[in-house]
C-alpha cells in the first residue's frame, strides 16, 4: 500500500488555528482548498459508487456454512463479475470485470441512489436559502425531482417514504415505523452524509441539519448509523494534527463511535469488527465472521434473519454498516484499497464504497484523486439519469457543485457557527 502521509501533512490539512485581538481561538479553513475537497468528494464518491455497483448484491450469504464461492475474496479483483441475486442466465456477464469504473474527460458520470438525493438536498438548501430544510420543503423536493410512474431508483425505505409523501405525509412521519415498515432498510447514509461537509468541524450542527432528512427514511439504529457518517464527514475538517490519512480515518471513526449508544447493535458491531481488525486477521476472515455473528447467529440483537426478508435483508442498515467497517479499517485510508475491499466485501457493496470514496476523496481533494488513478477524469455529472427537473437538462460540473456547497457553508458559518468570513484571504474563521 502506497504511503501518502506527506501529502496529508502539506496539503490535506486545510485548516489551522488562530487568535483574534480579543484572544478568541478560531479554526481557519481555506475556501479555495475546500472547493477542491468538495470536488474530490463528488469524484471519489462516483468512482466508488460505480465500482461497487458491479458487485452489488452478488454475494449475500446463504445462512449456513460458508462454501467456496459464497463470498468474493481479493483473488476476484480483476476477474469476471458473477451474477447478482436478481440477474438470470440470459444476462451475459463474460465481458464485465470487477475493476475500477473511471470516466474520461469526454464522458459524463451518471447519478445513482448513492449520489442523487444528496445532490437534491444541496440544491434545495440553496433554492430555499435555508440552513435547515422544513418538512414541506423536503416533501415538495422529493415530489418535484423524483419520478412517479417511471423507474425512480428508490428501494425499500426510500420508496415507502416516497409513497407516503404521495399520500400527503411529510417527514418525519415518512419514517414512522408504524407507517414505514422498512425504516431500518437502507440507512440514510445514502442521502445525508453530505450535511457533515456543510458544517465543517461542528458535527452537532451537522446532526441538527441532517436530522429531518435522515428521519425522512430512517429511525432507531438506522438513524444512529446515518448520524455516525455525518459526524465523520463534519470532523474531517478538524485541525487535529495527524500524520497520515490512516490516522485521520481512524480518529474520525473513533470520534463517531464515542457518540453511539453502547446498548444498541451499531456500537457492538463497531467494537467487534475493530477488535477483529486489531487481531491481525485478513479482511476476508473478518467479513466471514460478521456473516456468522450477525446473519447466522443474530448476535447483539441484530435479528434481521428472523424476519425472513427477501435476500435476508441484504440491503439493511445494520449489515451495510458492518460491511462498511471492514473496508474502513482494512482500507486504512488508501482510496483504491478501500474501494477494492468495499466492492468485494459483499451485500449492498455500492453503499459502503460510496461513503468512503466520498470521505477520502474529500480529505485528499480532487487533484489527488486523479493522481491516484493517474489520469484526468470527467468533471461532468448527469443528475437526470435518475432524477428530474434540474437546470441545464440535468448536466452539472463538479466545479459548480462544489461552489453550490460553498454557498451553504458560507451561510452556516455566519448564521449558525458564530463564525466569520475573511474575504481578503478567502478563509472561514470558525470559533474553536
């Protein structure tokens, strides 16, 4: 694994501390660097999303002893993709390889459910010029930008929430377990981790911003898991002096872990998987152990298997969280290695890859993401692949998407974080 610690020290830490005349401590964050980091978020997330989609729901476990082929291993990287649970023999897979999906400069990235709702929320916050979206604003946004009759790229909890909106309900009623029986299926990390980037170094306000978007589709442990990722994204701008991206990722994870309820399964999953990583066993062994502990034996009160759901809840918040921790720990902050492990780990594999691709992409910035793959990559994004009614026929650029993110942070810094904007030096000054 390559060492990019030096880059982290000299380029990634975009913030530092200072004192004003009154002796108040501020965190200084470069807006120019943040622009590159937001572009890196979108690019890293899209690479990871489309790479993870290759193996999405190929390997979900069969509730029994693991046999050869039940799960992918590192040996499958670069080999032929196998059929997912919904693909039949009529689909030719012979030319599809498990490898990085990269778009050259003359191509356009397409949206998917790991990117499109985040894009929509960013658009809505600028459209309404608000820091916290209201229930009606969220409902109106979903109804305006999501297809009703055509394929709409929504599943389980997201689809049920949309159906409830069509019936007249608004968030948070759309995730009420009495109305939405899928409230713990597909945790809201798919749609809300970006709120952490709108509140740099201040995770508690990021949680406040994201609470209603999270509760649009998630409750209970699924809500807590989504908040775990929001906190990591917000703390990614923290000034803490760390020597490597690995240290940064582990510190971010540990900070978010400290906010988990010790009595619920997400915290127990985290501690169990971190312990397996620390023991030195291979990631495949840890993944297999997760399968036995949580799907076969239903430990730590994770009881999805007893519900007899389709594909044994392969899209559930809990198993996705557990799988994401495998690629988080074993990827050790390396973008390519993290995406590889996330893609091969199993279950809803585009979900964890997108989360970590976006976070690492943000930490290192777009320029470094491109250096990781040794090529100039497309900066264009087509939101209309999955959504509708956006400007410019749905074609956007990472530069413009990042600028729209900067606008939100400007408002949040001034109106919510008691901060200032140093226009001359292009800095945000956020109280420590």
